[in-house]
């Protein structure tokens, strides 16, 4: 990989990691479900005119949009708003690799190797340590919401695997159109029209900036750059860079939000990242049957050395 390509891969991982800190800041301006809806609205509306018509059946776009956009991101935003730290969220979401492998084994009959099974156990041990740490210092319910988000992510990965979109950016943009109305409806029902209107009326440059960052920098730029790299390099070369996401996530949260990183959390990070690495990469260094297509958010087997990866 050229130095410029190497820099781009690290930059995308950094953007996706810092994104959790930006979300935390955005939650000071918006109710969580409204914020999530605005994120998808900002990402989808201009981009649909640039990427062309959908290249997969609408049933897959709707299914992934509901599971990934509504369930996964809804739970992440609500969990973080309920007290789940940004850095820990970026770490715990990596357990999606285990959920993906388990669901794929049940639904697609893709049996994990012994090395992958070991990786799952190591990653689950990391989740246990993280739960112990969060249970002692924060709301366990918020932690479980983010674990639930990782499970929804795993379901969406398998759905994307079945859809096999030929153009990941096109697919991601059209998927982003689906969650907007459901998230807005849930926000009105649970957060209330008063809270939503108050947040919109109080919109300032910082609030607008968080929407633009999570929509255009993290989503459009992140997915576009990741897909560009995967069209030029084998998935097994690009995919490991996604393991840097929680490193940047925890570091940026500590730097900008003052979040402490306890010894237990460092232990959980080592177990989770190591376990996900074992689960994601086979003994020969290849990416196994279930991989993430353009970011830690979209997964599937590639028909060619095109796309793969992980929030």
C-alpha cells in the first residue's frame, strides 16, 4: 500500500473514531432520536442526486435501513444519551463481528473456524470486563443498549451479505433515506414535539457542525474513501485498519471530553480488539466469508477485491 493510501486508511479510522466524540457533543444540542434522524437526512438528501439509482432491490435497502439505521443507530444514540461514554461505545460496538459470525452461522450456514471461535470467546471476555467496568461506574442499561446496537449491526451485516450491493456508497446513501421518517416518528412519540422544536429553534453553529460531521465527514467521506481503498487493495489489507477505530474513539473522548480510561477499560480494549482481530482474519490472513463492506457499518462477502470492513 502506498504511503498516501496508508495515510487515507488511518485517516478514515480516525474519522470514524472521533465521530463518537462528535456524537456526544451533538447530544448536548438534540434529543438522540432526532439527532439520528437529522444525521441520515443530511447524508441522504444531497447525495441521492449524485450516486444514481439504487443498484439492489428495494427490499434489501428497506431491511438494512430499518435494522441498521433505526435499530442500531437509534440504540447507540439513545444509549450514549443515557450515559454510555463515547470512547467505550466505540469499543463495545466492535462486538458486532461476533454477532455477525454467529448470525451468519445460523442463517447462512457459514461455520466459523476454530480460530474465529477462539476470537469470539476472547471478544466476549472483553465485553464482560467492559460490563464490569461500566456497571461499577455508569448506567448498565445504557451499556446494554450499545450491545443491542452491535447485535442489530450484526443482523444488518448478514442482510447486506445477502443483498451483495455492487456499489457500497450507492447502497449506503439509499439505505440512509429509509431511517429518516421512522426515527422522526419515534422522536415525536418518545421525546416529544416540544423537545424537538426547541432543539431546532436553538440550532447554532456547533449543533449544525455536528450534523454535518456525522453525515458528510463520517458517512459520505468515510464510506467513499474506504470503498476507494478497497477497489485498489485486497480486503485483507484494508480491513485491519478498522481495528484502529476504538483506539481513536477512546483517545479523542479522553482528550476532548475528559473521559477517563480505567485499567479495566484498557483490559477490555485489549481483549475486544484482539478477539475481533482473530474473528475477522483467518489463519492465512484472509478476510473470512462475512466482512464489512465499506466501513464498520456495512458487511458482506465481496465478489471481487472491492469492499469491506466496521460505527
